[in-house]
C-alpha cells in the first residue's frame, strides 16, 4: 500500500484547481440507466470510486468511455444485459446502491448487493427501500441482496417523508420517481448541491422535477427520458479541504471555481476562526488574517449546515488553534477515528461519544500515522503540513477514492509532499 510523506515547511501560496464533485458524479453516473439515449458528463473527477462505478455500470451492460484523460464520461445504456449488481463490485463502495432506483424504474426489477464503503458507521439502506415501497415496489432482502420488484405496469407515484435527512436515499428515490406513473412527493428531502445537480441533469433528460434545493421534491413521472450533456458541480468537500491548507499553514491560496454558496456554514466558521475568505472571479481566496487561528465550536448537520465530510479536516485546524473547541458529530457514528492519529502528533483531544474536545497546542510534531477513512486521510496530511518534521500517512488507498493528484496540487503551492510506493 502506498503512503504519503509530508514535511512541514511553512506557508502555502498560489492557485489550486478544484475538481468536479465525487459525490455528485457517483450519483449522476447511474442516471444513465434511466434512458436508452447517451448521457455525457463533463468536469468528472478522476478517482478510484469513479472507476468502481464505471465497472459496476459496465457489468450491467452499459457502455462507459472515459475521454479527455477521464474528465469526460460518455455513457450509454441502450443495450443493458443485466439488472443484477454483483457483490464483488458493490462491496467496494456504498454509492453502488444508487443503481437500484434507476434499474427498478426502467425495467421493473433489480437485484443489488448490500453495499460496503468506509467504516464510519452503519449507514443502513432501509430508507432507500422504504421510499421505493412508497412507489409500490416490493422489497425482499435475501442472501445479501436487495430483490426489488415493481408492480405490473411499473412504479407509481407516491408520497414519502424521510424520518431523517438522507442524501443517498433522496437521490435514489428521485431517480426512481422520474419514470413512475403519476406524481411523487418526497418530504424532508436532502437539499445538498449534489441533489440540485442531479435534478438539473435529470431535467435536461426530460424529467419533470420541482423543489430541488428545498426539503420537498415534487416529481411528475414521464414515460421515457432522453440523453443529455451535463457538467458535474464543483466538489465542495475538496474545496473546503484545500481552503483549510493556508488556514493551517499560513499563506494565501485561491481555490479555482469555488463559491461561498457551496459552503456558507463552513465559511462562517473560518471567519470566526480568523480566516479571510474572499470570493473573486477566479474562485475563493483564502488567507489567515492575523496570527494564530482562534478555536471555534462545530456541529455537523445536513446541508446547509456544517458538512460531516469536513469535520476531520476542521479538527486538524483546531489542533493548533488558540483555545479549546468542541466538535459534535451528528451525522455518522464512529467518525472520530482520526483523533487518536492526530494525538500521535501531539494533539490534545478528548473524545466522549459524539463530542470531541480539542485543546490547541503551539505546534504538532511529525509521526507515522494511519488513515482510517477517506476524510481522515486528508486531515492527517493537512496536520502534517503544519507539523514539525516528517509525517508518514499510511494506508492512503482511502485518499485515492476522493482526492485526485493531492501531491501535485499541494506541491504546486509549495508543500513538501510525496507519495511513497508500497512494497
């Protein structure tokens, strides 16, 4: 397994390009299953999760071709050969469950293995299944697979209120509802930019959707969807991650293509901590205003609240902040697994259930650490950039699922960072 070697060496300066959103692209790709006509995605990120979704779609008989070094994905599902998503592929990534709604809506039947993914809590798929049942589907869990069947004549419009906000379940239900007969209303739906991006793509394909970006989605089913070309929205999690680099190390960095509207709650916390964020024509310019960063409390919440996917990176910033901060994780359990690794670097962190209390220290010290999940991986790299000496981040295969060319992007800003090939 590869590792990342980071040596703390002062401020970072320059421009950094932000890729298309992984979580948006992984949702947009299964949308091709809804139509016989081609779907082309531009601004696609080049990540291992995208390759996994490509393999899954190809296993169903879809054609997926990567163009322009992977930044464009040309897809067609005119000749699907299977409605069964096999365990060997699905187990690698939770987003694989998103083929369920499209397959069920278009073909009336689907078999999808229960998915795997990062070890950050149970993240059950029951809401996905209940939303489909509200459209008349029959669901059975058997031999580790979801066996889904639509009634004769296909899915029909229904009403479903999510007991709590679920991005994945909202996406799955939204895609399924586009081909259901009649009107479907999804209440307490997720509001994330990735949901809005999916809705815009589906509308280009001919779907009739109202309320994207609000907590109520109304979908009028259509008989068929067509093809489309759609640009993947900017990755707000990669954006937030790289905004934290100059916050932790000092310097001034412009994140190209960034918009405050993607991360308003996050930007408010940076402002309170003493970090300047300015929206320019190029993107978001980030710099420390004066001296040491101030401690701020953070509670993760569904959009438009503070993103759970930026909690680990924010903890890295708070490790050297002035004062004490409390980070409350309300989305996923087991999402403080990076805390013991940061403590190996000299951080003072006390974890009690869903709360982590961080008392800032003057300086972290480099150490060998182990990545436990995707966002933890990059939080350790950020901490290493500001630490004294060398930090070796091991098990970075998690990192490659969500960040492309980390070493090149940070290296171009002046970071001393390199990949060490596994033996």
